[in-house]
């Protein structure tokens, strides 16, 4: 008798009709760690860009390039030329406080002095001619605001500060030919005014703020008799 043919086997020895179990290859999922890292880096970069823009903007705001950049500024250099003669006695000025005009031969010492009493216009105007910024304030200005203004002046050459009765605004700043009136000591335009006009508004470049008089009250000193 002939032998029966045996069933074919797979290479592994299993019968040929056995089905192989398909191998499922898992698809890789999102790498959340890397996504989070890139997101964090992006946020930091955007933050640095925003900070840089804000810093540059603030710096530009504090350092205007021309008088027209200061909102509310009064420019008296566009009209008739302000007198610069040295004269004795009281003077009448069209602005209050004055921003220029004929003035006393002696300037008010303006090397960062905070005067607690009114100073004569005629001496302060001479200080403006030398390039000083004169900060005046209403005598009833709150003490904390006076202290804030004082910090802008104390020890800073070509600045002076004094109370000024009869102001129509709480605070008024003067440079030769320019004036700015504000309501609060924290107004950013005060910084703008000082940065733009201190020394730069001088019509007598190189003139000193040392060695002047420290006169107080409304009447100027008669320097013809000696200060």
C-alpha cells in the first residue's frame, strides 16, 4: 500500500493552514514634553520682545526730541524776542511765573536748591537765562507732592524750586521761553520738561548756576548797592 502524503507544514513546523496573528505597530503619539518646551521658549521670547518695546517706548517718552512732543507745553519763543537786559527794581512780566525778559543782574543760585519761600522773579529769570529749570508750586500743595518735586531738584545742577503764590495750576515749570503747568507731581511731563530744557534752553551757554544770590520774598535785591 502506498503511504498517505503528509500535510504541508510551515517553516516553524505548524500546519500550513494556521493563520498568523497580525503584528500591530503602535503609531507614535505627540511628544507633549517637546511641545511644552517649545511653547515655553516661545512665550519667553515674546515676553522679551514686548519688554524691549515697552522699555524703548518709555525711554523715548521720557526724552522728547522737540518741544512739540510735550503735551500742553507753552512755547513763548515763537513770539517777540524776550528781553535780556540787566535792570534794577521790580519788573512786570506777561507770564506768571515769568519765562524770560529783562532781569536783575544777579541770578538766583540754581545748583539744585529747594527754596521753602518765594524767590523774586527778577533773580529767577536770570537763572533761566543761564539754562536752569525753575519748578514752582502752589503753597497749599500737599506735603507728599512737595517732597516728590524736591527729589527732582536737590543736588541737581541747573535746577531750583520754590513756592509761588497765585498759581492757576498746582505746579508750574519754567525754562527760558517755555512753560508747563500740571496738576500732580507724578505727571510724566515733568520729567520730559526737565530732560529737554535743563541747560539746553540756555540763551547764555556756559553760564554758571553757582555764586548767585539766595534772595527770598517778592522784591529783588538792589545789586547796585551790593547783594
